[in-house]
C-alpha cells in the first residue's frame, strides 16, 4: 500500500511544483512495483487522497476553502482495498470530496 495524492496526475495547486512531482514519483514507483510483482500474486495499491482535514495544512496557513475529507474516509478506502477477495488486485484508488477539483 502506497499513498500519493490526488494531485499526482495533475498540476499541484500548492506553490511550486515539487509537491506534485514527488507525488507523481510515488505513483510511478507503485506502478513499477506492481509490474515487478505481478507474477508473485502480490498486490500493490496506490491511494490518492484529495484534501483531507489533517495537520498537513498547518504550515500552509490553514486548509483551503471548500469541502475536505476526513481521515476516516481514507481509512475506509484502504480497508476496502485490502479486504478484496484473493485474486483481486486493486491498483489505484483516488478519493476526493465532492466539489473539489483536487
């Protein structure tokens, strides 16, 4: 299980481009790991959460305006991915609040 961000396949709304680039790198690593392990029957899941209420925003002047996910929302998505039947490989889960571009 790897965690990236909903901004990994898109432009980051945060100042600078390093955050989006690092999250895109995590997505690439997860996909390459999945390909390397596919014959071993080892699943690799990448979770891309959108905006989540968390301390992440503290150093950025507070959370952005608009809807936010809760940490429990992400936990439920991870639990869902991990509890799929044998033979099911959930590759990517992107979860965002409604009315949020990223």
